[in-house]
């Protein structure tokens, strides 16, 4: 890994960026240990698709379970899960609206700051009011996860292949 992605810490040691340490390094390690680019792309796509699951706090466990069942690399699937965090919140509304549309439910008003306030005041009252909305979100996610996975796989495949070729070129030198 080049010095362009590293900086010196206060103690003078070279420190990698968070992104490089938590996302790029696990992928590179898998490729240098014999992991195929296709398996890496599959793992990244699964981590991303699971990482946008509409129930906040459930994605890590989902990735552990699915990763173990499919024999996927845990650091790589979790890296993709963490990378999906920025997309999770905006997609929750989409998943909820799709689920509401499928069952013909009235759209639930969803103001993020009000949701957080209501949850902080009373988690049980929050669940009573928004539990069905969560189920609508899960239904919408379930219907859209094949598209999400396919899109993530289409993006991850060329990246994994390019990184694999780059590592092979370095090994030959």
C-alpha cells in the first residue's frame, strides 16, 4: 500500500487511513491469500445488500449469520456492511414506502428527528407505533434486495478484478 494513503501519527509512526485499514486491507489480504475476485465481489455485494437492511442495529448480526452460512470472509462482509451505513438511512424510507404500497397501507409520516425523540422517550411506545412500519420496511427490503445485491455485485466485480490484476502484476515484479 502506497504512502499516499498513510500519514504520520503524533508518535511518528505511519498510520493508515480508516478507510484503507478497515475496507481495503481485508480485501487485499483475501486476494493475497488465494481468495478469488469473484468470491470477494460476492462477499462485498452480500455485505452491502445486508448492510442496508431497514432495521438499524441488525446488520452486523445478519452479516455474521449469512457470512457463516455461505462461508464468506467475515472481515470483508463486515467492511461492506460498514460501507453501506451511509446508504442505509435514506433507503429505509424507500423500503418502507415499497412495503406500504404492497400491502396498501397509508404512508406513515417519518421525520427522523421525531423518530429519535419518540424512541428516546419510550422505546416500547415507539415499537407500538412504528412496529408495523418496520415490517413494511422489511417487506420492501426483501422485494428489492435482489436488485440491491445485483447492483452491488456489478460494482464490486470490476473493482475486485482490477485489484487482483494489480496484485498479480506486483508479485511478478
